[in-house]
C-alpha cells in the first residue's frame, strides 16, 4: 500500500470479479459475506497508512469497489426477503428493481452534492495513461518515461519466458471450463494484458496470472494425456462383472426414448414445436459427445495419449529447468539495489560500487540542513530519503512548468543553466563517468 499503490489494482480487480459474478447469475449470501468482509477490513487497514488516508472513499480510482459494496448490501437485503417471503424468481427480480431505482437516485444525489465541493479526487496521470495514448496524459513527467510506453512482443518474452507461449492455451481452457475461479482468471488476464499493452512497466501485473494460466495448461495436458488416460486404460483391462447391468441400463434408456417419442399424427404449434426442436438439438449434441467419447476412450487412442504425454514430459523437463534458472537470474537482477551494485574490474576482481550512496551521505554530512539540491526527478526520492535534503523535483512533482524548467537547466549550456539554477537550488547533483540516458 505504502510503496507504489498496487492495492488500487487489487481492490478494483476483486470488485470487478464480484460484480461479474452477480452479472452472470452467481450471487449468493456467501459471496456477499466474503466481499463485505474483504472491503471493510481491507479499507480500514489501508486508511491507517498515512499516504492513503481517506482515498478509498474519495478517489475516483477506488469508488467502483465502494459502489459494488453498496450494491451487495441491497442484493443481500433482497435475498433475505426472498427467503422470508418465499418469493419466486420473477418476484425477486421485481424487488431488486424497486430497491435499485431509489438507491441509484440517492447515490446520484450524493455525488451531485459532493462533486462541486472538490470532495472527489481527480484521476492520476498514470491511470489516464492506461486509457489514452501514453504521450497524451497531460503530465510531461509521465509522458517522458520510457517504461510508460506500450509493451512489445520482445518485452513479453523477456519477462514471461516460456509462460509467454503457454498462457494463451490456459486462457482458452479457462474459458471452456467455466467456474467462479476461472472467471477471475479470465478477467484478471484481460485487465492485466490491457494495462501491460498500454504501459510496459505493468507487465508485472501480468506475471502472476500468466503463471496461473500456464499452470492451467500444463495441468490440463497432464490430466488428459497421463492421469485420466492411464486410469481409463487400466479400467479397460480389468475384468467387468457389470455387463448384464449395462444391458439393462441400455434397454431402460431405449424404453425412456420410446416414451419420449410423440405420435406422428399430433401436430405441434408454438412453444410445443420449439421445445421439440430444442430437444432434438440437445439429442444431437449428446450423440456427438457420445461418438467423441467412444473414439477418445478407445484403447488405441488411450495408448497414443499416454505415449504423447510421456514424450511431452521428456521434452518439458529441460524446459522447466531452463525456466527455473532464468526466473532466479531475472529475479536477482531485478532485486539488486538501485544505489549499490556489483561490478567487475579488468582483472576480474568483483567490487561493490556504492558511489550513489557515498554522494547522498556527502550531501547529508557536508551541506546545510535547509540546502536545496537539483537533479533530474529520478533521484528526487533518494535525495530526500537518504541525503535528507530538499529536492527540486521527484516522482510526485505535478507542476508541468517546473519539470520543463528543470529539463531546460540540465540540457542547456553551462552559462545559461547557471543563470537559471542559481535562483532555484544551492547544489546540483551531477553524475560523471559511465553511461546512461537520464538527464543528470
């Protein structure tokens, strides 16, 4: 919560999942209790963080989960009335409509009264960047960052590795096997992919769900090619004493089918004809499924499935080892501190480069406490947190002209830059030696 605001994504993602469950007709009192407890406890905990405060109740980025929470209370009231009064489905829907209309009017009235007072905070530039072109957010600070550009195929392959190829198949399997949990995976994947496609740095949001979808794909292959196929093959070789019972069941089914047949002389009209057509279509679907199962469960096919599964398992092992090593190398690389890092000299000796830390500590120990330090915004938080001095700009600077002036100073000629900087700062932080693309 205090680090980078990722809780906003989690909050909206869970709210979206809960709303989607309601829209798909999967609302239950159990869902109401789960979401209500999550929202109340989670919001209370988040508001205890000074950086957050009352943002969950005021920020436009976090109002959607609040509306879902209010809607759940209305739905649960209707559910309680349904159990008490034994309402039918139609009566329940009418009750929901009667309750929703005044609730929506009340919420609209509250919003109309609070909006002119400035109670609701605006959408941040980073959030706007998720829905508009990254160079049109209105904040030059956000627009200038390379990580805010759309991700490309190379970036996905770099960060996801082999999961990049498996996740789409897991997504398709989750679509075919519909459940509450799979609905969350599908929604999470769609939202995370949209965000990462808008902003490269948000591939981090796609990592967990891509891994889950990759696991779904691998689990499905293991079940179909090895586990279920092996069980079915063993059962097919086992002696069966239920052949007589099977014949009886077949005869019973034939009798039921005969009972379901309608005399040819009877004419169907309206709903009767429609129901008969739907029954024939359902029977056709069942017949196709039965034919597929007969082929899919054939002994020869079972043996081929197991052989294919063993072959894929052999091919997957070195890939898994490669993925494991790659993941740990990437994690170690991404986890290195930003101000201290390892390097090697020409003779191969490994050293720790801590020039950044030494510079910040020099600022802390050799400059007045009220000194103002100028540097490009990337180093602003470090100057404040480690150097304990006031910085001219950091990642939270919103003033567009301020950012533009800072960029002009750091990119202009020395005389021109000094004529401007001397009115704004007492010190200028300059890195010399090495490479980089920052204005420093």
